[in-house]
C-alpha cells in the first residue's frame, strides 16, 4: 500500500508540472535501432491522455508501445505508453498517461537531452564555409550531439552556434566531430568542444548551464 501511495503521489505531482510544452524524445519499445525521434508535448488531457507532435516524419502506428522522455526542470522523466490514436494533418499522436515513470537527475547524469536550434559552420572541400541549420540533441560539458542531412567527416573542425535555453546570449563554440553515424535518412554527429584559447570561457558557461540543469523547454 505504501509503495502504491508513493507512486500515486508522484504521478499526481507529475501532472501538475505539465503546464508548459517541453520537448520530448520518443522511441519504439520493440526496435532494434533504438532510434529516438524528437518532438514536443502539445497537450495534457486532464491526466488521462497526452498529445505529442512536432515530429519530422510519421514515426509510430496506432497500438504501438513507445518510450517517451521529457526534461522537467532538473529531472529527465521517462515512461512507456501506448499510441492510442494519431492525426495526419498536422501529425500528432495521442498516448495514454503513465501509471509510473522513472526520473534521472540531470545534475548527476552530466548530459542533458535537448532539442534546441543551432547552426553548424564547417569547411567541406572548398574554402567557403558551409552552414547547417540543425538542432542540438544532447549536450554536456565536453561536447554535444546534433543531426544533419550531410555527413560531416570525423576529425572535421566545426563552429557550433546556439543559445542555451534560459539565456539570451548566443554561444559560438569550436568543436571537432568525432563520429558521424547514419540513422535512417540523417546523420547523428557527436562533437567534442575544444578547450583552448577563446573557447575556454564559452565551455565554462556551457558547463555551468549543464551543472545547474536548467529547463530547456
């Protein structure tokens, strides 16, 4: 009885925190690739259903079981749920509200799952810089992950420009791509931040933000 009451209280507290539209990642439970699809929480129907959308492709079918994760303050909340319905225009999914969920303290994990805009500047085969408009998928004090339709060769030097959620200052940090893996029709690129020269103050600001685990919604 005590455990059930504790779980019920946690779910009730979780409902009250859904007063904004946090970004989410959704993943199929039965999937060999474990690909995570970024989207946004659109609505909360009185703690009975959740509505998610903002996906760049049709990811799930009705009846499919998915893992949904979202950052709320300094916690990453994750739970499994069922896709109950979907609409095509606009593309949205209705899922059932969780009976239980897991939380991870972002302050302890050191890596914040994210979904905020960024620009990537790099030189390909010509002296002119290529600019990619993308989104940061996760970020830590040491580096970040972002997606692109173009493969960026490993060891490429890039400049990543973005505004940390909760801040108004654009950060431009030099980094080196360490891996660029194909996932479906796009590439997941992981880059490590340079810790030399003018990069040091910027990396310190990123480290502070990660450690404080500010909301990126």
